[in-house]
C-alpha cells in the first residue's frame, strides 16, 4: 500500500548555500538573462501552497514508468541501449519519502527530444515518447525502464554539447512543492565539459547528480541499471535547478 500522508514536521537541517551554483554564471549563457539582480527574499508559504491541489494516484497508468512500452507502436521497439533507472527519494535523515510523484523526461538515443522546438538533425524515434512518471512506494523507492539518452549540441558556444542526462521533477503533497533536477551517467566524458555542470562549485555536489552503474539490479541479457537517489534537504541534498537558493 502507498501512503499519501505527510510526516510530522520536525526541525529542518540548515541549508548550505555554498553547495548550490550561483544564479549568475556567465559561462552558462542562459543564466545571464535569467538570474536575479536584487537580493532574494524568503516568503513563507500560504496554507494553499502547502495543502493543494493534490495529485490523484488514480491518474497513473500501468505503463507510465515504462518508456520502453508506453509510446511503442504495435510490433515496434525503441532504438538504443535499454536501461533501468531506479533509486529512492530520501529526507535529510536518510528515511525514504513515500507518495512522491516522480516525473522524468529525456532525449532519445540520438539526442533528440520529441518536441516541436527541437530541430536537432537526429531523427525522431516513432517508438519512444521520452517521458514517464511513477509514485514512490512506502520506503521511497521508484523505478523506470527506458533508453539511455544520447548527447546533443546546444547554442552555449561554438562546440558545446550536453552530456547524456535525464530530467526529474518531484511533487510533494501539493503542486507548489516541486523540485526539478537532472541525472547524469557514470563515466560520461562530456560531464566535465558541460557549462551547466561547471556552475556547481562543489565537486561533491556534482557527484550527487551522477548515477553509478548498478549491476546488482541489472537484468542479464536485457537491461543495465543505474541508481539515482534524490535527497530533499540537508548537507547532502541533491542540487535542484529551480531551488538554487537552497531547497
């Protein structure tokens, strides 16, 4: 059974603002226009922010977390390396957080998103939609089956490439409680060259975004597995791109 009740509030661990990248990072060109120019303000959430609207668990379909099948045409199969991505959503004390809506989206094996604004020359895969969702179980576990995404060029510089990555969005017990991050793959040689990754000042924080190969959860002759645990707060919290001031 899944629990959809929040834990009793307790003392939160202090934020480490040095763990997060600065909002203004000229090496990442998009941040120049998007970064604030005035000091940030802390605003207390309202009751509506903390209590609703809620996501209904009944809205999930049986294949929502299986990207190998949820957009596949009859008799077809996505192109690329078949993988499992799994892990836990944890609080600052290491406890699993149940009932979290975990959404993910990604490029296909050629590095192209199924989006009308993506004009990269790699072809669209007719059997791969590139998005999925699931809810963490009673111990905070989640799992997806998917294709390892390919790298792709972007307009940050004359020869800039994004490493292979998967975007994650987490919803808490209300839609205002949302965190967004990215997962990278162990051993990807493009990670040290990525201007977005380079904005993170602490190497340990970068490591929190890299999913290690997990042979213990791989399926022989079928799927390799990667583990990506997501820590919501505390000194070991995952970097969230929509909470650069500290989550």
